[in-house]
């Protein structure tokens, strides 16, 4: 997936302000933050959307969500609250077609979201 923005970030071809990395995930600050904390958690394997997930990837999604909670805790946002968002396809606002979890904190969130 040489043209995928997030694959290129994973490969190190495009710089990103990384805040976490392990064997299967990276997390970095969003370049257009919508809150004081706006981190993207991205699997290193290319998966375009939630629709492409297989049952074998259930643990990966669990790891992404647990990492979101850990980042919010580490940055002091877990008590006041934080939001996690997966956008799936263009109609839901997905602009980069590589699965990613938004983690936002540090401001009051409206409901319903945008």
C-alpha cells in the first residue's frame, strides 16, 4: 500500500509525532487536532475500513481501544472523559482509508457528534 498515507507513516517515509509504538500499533498526534488531545491509533497492517475486519482481528481492535484508554490516562484526561471514534467510509467522515481510532480529550464533547 505504497500510496496509503498511514502505511507511509508506519514505514517512516512520512514523519509523525509518534506517542506510542509496539509490534502491531502506532499512535501519533493528529496534524489537525480537534481537541487538546487528538491522537490517532493505527494498526501497522493495512486494513482499509472496519468493514474489512475479520474475526481473527478482534484482539487488534481490543488493543487499539485499550491503548486509547491508556493514552487518555497518561495525559490526564481519563477522569474528565475522552472520546474514541472509528469513522467507517466517506459518509461517516473517513478521509484516510487505513483503519484508525481517534482519541480526543481536553474539551467538552457535544452529542450527537457532528
